[in-house]
């Protein structure tokens, strides 16, 4: 499951972007897909669905790194 950071959320327009840490790509998502408590700059796990054209991110959950809780703690606590 990819890991990335929510880079932009535009709820008034119904979409946002998550930056995939592996590829560096910005992937669009529908803001309705985001669970309560996840905000811009939160590190998340998600699924990428390939569409024609492009891709979309779905199935978001907050990412909590077991090896380095201190860096992500304030971003993932709800």
C-alpha cells in the first residue's frame, strides 16, 4: 500500500492531491474519500486505482510509522 502526504485539499471543489512518497507523483482524490481527522500534510496510506486517463487515490488511512513515531505523532493523532 503506497504511503504519501496530503498536499492539498479543496473540499469546496470536491478533490485534493496526495503526493506518493515512492514515485513523487501527485495523485488526485475525491475529498469524500478522506476519513474524519485526516487533514492537509497528514501522512497517509492509500490505494491507487489506474483510470483512463490518469489515476485516483482511494481507501485512505493515517500512517503511523512504528520506527519513528515522534516525527508523525502530531500529524496522525486524532
